[in-house]
C-alpha cells in the first residue's frame, strides 16, 4: 500500500510550472500631467510648509482668498495653486509660492472668469502650474520681457482629465476663436499638455495647425515680447505619458475650503 500511496501523492502534487510565481498584471500609471512641471516643494506638502513657515503668510493668503471671493472667482481652481511661481523657482533661488502685490490682484479676475466660462466646461478641471512671477524670477526663468505673468494676468495650466495634445489644442483653439476676443484672452501652448491663459490681449501662439486645424496662430510683431517662454519652463514630457490612461478619475488636491 505504501508504494501506491506514494504514487498517488506524486500524481496529485502540482507540476513545477504550477509552482512558479505568476507575474502581476501591468497597471497603467496614474494620469498626472502636472508632475512634469511640479517639483517637490511646489506640491501640496510644499505649500503647507511654505504657508506655515512665516506668521504673516496666512494673513496675506487669506486676504488674497477673500479678494477672490468678493469678486466671484474663488473655487474655480484651488487658491493655493494660484500662488505657484515658476517651474524653475528652485534653480533661481526663489520661493515656490508667492502672494502677488495687491495692486496686481485685479488682473487675475478676468483670466479666471474665462477659465470658468470657456476652459473648464470644455476640457474639465485644470491645475495651475505657474502664476505670478516677480520681475527677478521672471528674468531668471527666461520669461518674456513683457510677460503677463509679471502683472498676474496669466496662469499656466494642465488638464486633469485624460486628453491628447491634439484634442486639447483643437478644443481650446475653437472656443478661443469664438469667445477669446470678448475677454481679450491670450492662449499659448507649451510642451506636453501645458497651456497659458491670460487676459492681456487677444492673441494665440504655440499652435500646431497640422495636428489641430482650428489652431492657427493669431499674433502681431508687437505681441512677441509677451509670448515667449524659456526652455527651462517648458519641461518636456514623453508622448507615452501623455497617452497613458487614467486608472481612476483624478481629484484636484486641496479643496476650495483651503486657501
């Protein structure tokens, strides 16, 4: 009986191939286009550290947030993101966040109105990756001499819902052609999915009409000084990342309840 029992146990045992560890299925990376531009220190934890590092900062941030509320433009994007400076802040020895001078606050109101009325409804929620740049930082970052960022009319954004660069251009150029002049909106496209919106003057640049037929440039020679962005600000991201599907609907960090 013992030989028979041994034979039966061998037959019942799993084959060597069955004992091998099976590879885990590949999981697509989470959709996070802002990661190409936001470094440690300019992310959500970095904002909290910056906010708490000086006693006067919460006072200034609250004043700015209250100004947005009083003008009906709070909550379109989280207030803290509107305080991001330049992507190259660290290289330039600047602060990752800055409350602009109060004299410049009125300039961002019309820009945010356009984002609320004609950007978010078309492509979904967006994240601000750059806002105000003081003159020294703007110069170090290679910004245009007359950059709208210096006067806080401009913000650079990325979409939080998956979209191709071509579809992003086509969608935003179409609405800009029909409604941009009403807001005196400048629309520019940079590397990957980063785009620029301001309310300084109606113009458009960085477009690709071969990929997006509606995206033809709208510019005059005198506009050039306000439209350039240096390569240091245009962090290149791989096209593979641009096409990566999202695992779940991304969420905007820090709700509007946090200034």
